[in-house]
C-alpha cells in the first residue's frame, strides 16, 4: 500500500542562503527536497576565500536583522556559534575627506567565516555540489533537469525552485515559456573584489570604510571580525557601476586600478599577496519587489535577494516565504 501522506518532491537550484532557507522550510514542512549547486560548497555570495595562512570574506561583508522571523533565525545562529555581532571602527570617505560613520543598526557576520550560516543550514539538507544545471524540461507535469557534467538526470520532480541570480533564472526559465523569462529579466550589477594579505598589521585608523565617488566602494579588515584567524587580510570591493562597466576587464588590470585607488586613500599593498574575484551578479534592485515568485501553472518558484530588498536578510526571507507558499499549493503526487 502506498503512503497516503507522501508529499511532493522539490528540486532547488542554488545553495545560497535563499535556496537553503527554502529547502530547510520545505523539509520542516515534510517535503522531499534536493538541492543542486554548481560550486563546491554552499553559501553563494556569503562566501569566504581560504588559503593556508589567511582567509577573507569576499562576498557579503555583514548583514542586519529587522524582520522578526529573521531575528528568530539569527538568534539560533548566534546560539549555535555560526554568527556574531560585529562592531567595527567604521569611517566614510567622500570628496577627499574622512568622517566617522554613525553606527546605525547592529551589524552581524558569520563565524568563524561569512559562509558559516550557510554551511550550518546545509548540514541537514541533501545538496549535490559541482552540479551545473544547464537545461530544464517539463514532461507529464514533472520537471527533468540536465547537468552539464552528467547529461539528463534520472530523477523527476514535482516542483522546481530557481534560487539563483536573475540573469541565470532568466536563461533557464525561457526554455519553458518566454513569458516567464520576461518576468525574470532583472538587471544585476557585477562586482570586482580584491583581497590583500599582509605579513604585518597595517597602521590604518579604521576597521572598515564606505568609499563614495571612487572606483572602490568598500574596504574592510577581515581580522576585525569575530573569530578570524591568520594573517591580516583586507577585502576591497569596487563600486557596482564601475564593476559593471569593466566586468570583462583583464583580472590583473582590474586589480591594478582597484589597488591604486586604495593606495590613494591610505591602504598600501606593496609586497602583499593579492587575490582577485569577479562577481558577475553581485547586486540587484533594492526597489520594492514581490519577495518571491510562484508560477502555479508550472509548479515553479523563484527566490533570492534580488526579489527581496537585495540584502542577506531578504535572501533568507525570500526562500522561507516561498517555502510556505509552495507548501500551500503542493499536493501529494497522484492525488
């Protein structure tokens, strides 16, 4: 006799915070989930670059918490020691002048690295890493996914969640219906990131700074964050508009221009170890958005920070709320 309580199976593409939040919520509600991630680990843009002697958060630098649901989640992260408050000495540079930054909201970071909350969530979720889904198809009301690595998969799924940046969601969803792709045509700006590792502590009078009107928009001393180990390392983000304009620039040339700008405002990188990363899809619209998208006709959901304020908190909420919405719609197979 079949199990009358069997719930729908759900595939989720993307193991960033939105995808993991959605998977966790659906799992809690009794659904079978399978996450596919093209990278070797979880957390997406809440990423950390590691070497033998240093590490640096090179994606999201910190996050805040305003929504009660996310505050509750953050409380569990802090209890489980995968997140903590960060209180940097923060400055602002604009028009050649420095000023102190108003602390404003409490800032938080993952511990001992920015990707720690994602790793924590992923522990109880089935995730297949190094799996790039390059084609999706719909047959007999089921989703069939194909990976660039293995070809067509044997598994079929009742629902599909795209927890990936808008341009990637656009590329996949247009394979099913062009009207879907038009809805997902959201511009996202890239970001050039440079990590600079020093053998000695740098005499810089701040831990992090917002930079206005220059090539770079942010720099921070990674070791000022809780529980960081290793040599002193700084993360430098170029501003989104410059990054977008020069996204195809040679890595060495991008790094050279970014480090020259950093030097002009006081961070000298001569004799330092330098690492570069290009985020093609780093930031989206911060305008009011639908929080998530649910295409009931196709049993298709979309979530991500680009649908919910562009913030870390928004990514988590987008996935969580989509999970609730799917649970309302999904019915047991063959019922």
